[in-house]
C-alpha cells in the first residue's frame, strides 16, 4: 500500500533562497508498506520517496518498522516538508539541530572530575584538597533521592576519591564502590543549578556540616571559593551562563573567622606552656624538648606551624646578643599523599598568598634567638637544613606536635582552664603574638607584613582583641581638638 502527498516538491514558502548548507525541502512524499529483506539483524525494511529519491531504513522487528512508518505518515498527512537528502521530516531536522546546538550538560560527577583534572597541575596540594572538599560538599545537593542512596559521609568520601586524576582509570575502594556507582548514575546534571530549590540546597550544604550544625566561617569561605572557581570554569566551557550562587549570601553571621579573645594567653601562661612542653615524653626520646623552640616561633614570631616546619638554618640570623631575623621562604603544609605530586604527606610550597620566590623577614626578640640557638646546638638540623624535624630527621608531622601540645596543656594550666578554649590549638599562639604586637602599638600595616596577612584581615580578625589603648587614644583626640 502506498501513501502519497500530491503537493509538488518545493522549498518551504516564506523562506529566502536556501544557502548551499541549508537543506532542500519537499512535500512530494510517498510511503510504502513494510517489506521483508534478507537480513538476520534487520529483516524489516521501510521504503519511502522524497522528491523521487528512494529512502530506506531497516529494523529488527516489525513493530519498530510499523512505528517508524506511522511517524513518517503522520508528518506527511500534516503537510510537513521532508529533507530531500536525508528523507527526514522538517520537525525532526529542527529537533536534531537543536540537540546539536544545545549546551553540553554533564552530570555533577563527570563535571567534578573534569574540573579537578583541569586544575591539578597548577594547584598546590592544599588547594587541591580544598577544591575536592567543595565539590564533594556540593555533591550532597546534586544527587537524586532514593531508598538505596548511600550515607552522606560515604558520598563525600567517594567524591573526594573520584576527583583525583590518578584515580580516573582505577576501580574505587571496596568500601566506596557502592557510593561511586550511585553517584555515577544518579548525580544531577549541571543544568539543575538553574533550579532555585537545588541552589538553596547547595547553599545549605556549603554553610552547614553533616550534623546540621553551622560550619565555621573559614570553612564556608573555603568551600564557597572552591565552588565559585568551579562555576567560572563551567561558564568558560559553555555549560552555564552564570554562577547560580552569584549574589546569594550566607544566612546568619559571617564573622566566624574573628579571633576569640578567650584563646589568648598572657606572658606568664605562655612561658608556662613552653616549659610544660619540655616535660612531655621520656628523657631519651626528647619528644617535648625538641618542640619548645617550634612553639616559641609561633608565640614570639607569629609563624604559622607550616612555616616553622619549613624553616631552615640558613634563613636564620641568630646573633649572640640582641634581636635576630627569620627570613621565611618555604612552608610544609600537610595535605595527604594523594594530593601531593611527590606522593608524600607534606607538600613543599612558598609562602601563603605570596609569589613562589617571595620571602618575609620577621624580626625576633632575643628570647627566641636564644631558644633557637640552643635548639640547633642540642638537636642539630635535618639533612636539608631544616631546623625542626622528628627523631629520624624527617619532616615534622602535624600529629606529632599536636599530641605534645595536648599533653602539655594539663601540665601548664590549672584544672578549670584545661577544658576552656585557652590555647586549645598551637595556632592560638600565633593569635596571641599578633594581638601582643597590636596592643604594643605596632602599626597595623607592619603587623600585617610580619604576620603575612593583609591589613584588612588583621583589622577584621583581631579588632576584639586589642585592649588598653582607650586612654591613649582619648589623649590624642583631646590634643587634636585643643582641649589640653
């Protein structure tokens, strides 16, 4: 049986003369019934004519062939023009063109792996870990719900594993295999970020921990920064038109990075803590004694722990009398083996937020000079000249000095202070030093230079710690106003 549209073949009315690349359309169409052909894979053949040209298509079952013939016949009955070359109705041509011109829309799983691979070579290990954490956090909002959905903690761990480029062709660990499979098939496409409901969920995941308590201000900023850079990449690749969180602010307080005055120690408490450190560990292992000067660098020079770990003897000016200078050039942050290029837990980097070869001279008081001289005299340096190292001469690990610090606090502090925030972390010694400089009247710009921060950060983080300047400032105002 033959169906025929008797209209003469022509280009679609109302169109300008077709360019060479535009399809030639015709309404002169005939569709025949299904024929059997000699083929094991596709024995059912559909034939139709467009402007006198025969078109064929073969199918494995008669049902599929009849379905396709019905589609073509309906388009012909509606008077739809067909492409002379491909034999397809114009509506199918438009749909195919739309699909071809549509923006690619990868899933969050695929996008995260693609983005991390693009960032890997130019990023520090700590930055890689931070970006991975951001992508894994957002993954909690970018997946389908379901009865067999993996626990949220497994989702985070699975994403953090999957985005490492070295794992691209590896099978996931057994304990993460189910979560990886789920995410691979149930992650939402990137276009889901245009849905306000999904965006609100993403913002929530960036702002809160898994137990639904608010994340620390610095944690939120780091996660948001990682997400923003990922969105810049998505826009650059044409996946999105804009950052879906642009203009969206975190609900509640944004001052989570302000230093709590309760963590600061006074001069007596600082000295007592350093003394207590020297008592930690056996006499033979010297666990605590080899870390006294390490903690003193944070208390008296505002060094970050990673900066102290990377300090080398050649960068220390330690005169017998008077002030000395530490010229900081290198940091050894802990990032984990899978994030570093060397495969070791400690990365080797320049100073934070500085050019690779930049340094930062920090004047140090005679007390710290003497402690460093004594430390080098007693323990020597590592093979590469590092001042602080473990018993085997290797890089000083975070867990090592953390354990010593936790053992020293109960020795130095009265019972009611042990459970308080007072010097709970070694980093609080750096906060104490910066606060002491500010309270001593050192200009904020100089404090920022010595500490390796911007003046804006110093103002924001330590404004609640500055004390004792009220009378001095009042006197200056009175003198300026002529009241004295």
